[in-house]
C-alpha cells in the first residue's frame, strides 16, 4: 500500500512540476509578445512621424538608435529561451522612455 501511495505521490509531483514549467514558459512567451508588439507600435509611430514631416532625418536617426539599443537588450534577454521578469522590466522601462522620445519628437517638444 505504501508503494502505491508513493507512486501516486510521485506521479502527482511530476505532473504539477510539468504544469508549473509550462506556465512559466507561457509567461515568458507573453512577455516576448508584449515586447514585440510595443516595438512594432513604436516603429510605426516613428515611420508615421517621418512621413508626416513631424520627425526630421536627424530625429529619426536618434530614435532608430534608441530602438536598436532596445533590440540588443531584447536579444540578450531571449538568448536562454525565456524572458525573466527582471529582463522584461528593464526592456519595458527602455520602451517607455523611447515612447516618450517619440512623442516629444512628433510634437516638436525638445
């Protein structure tokens, strides 16, 4: 009886560990998706600003460099196959600063 109980406990532990690992993987994937979506939105805003003339060539170049720095941090964060909460927060902070830069360049509030 003890062997059966032990086997059942082991199966339950293994199953719960697998579920936990899958949840962590899903969280990381969600973080990556949020990062990519924001990156695409920011690129679209920069392109629209250039097209409308609200952002000049020099401003565009600065904004693109800022985006490139964010992409480098993102690439480093995803090297191990997942984005940790700490990495996500760092990228999110950089993207927030970039968003403010884009807004100020588009409205010519230097």
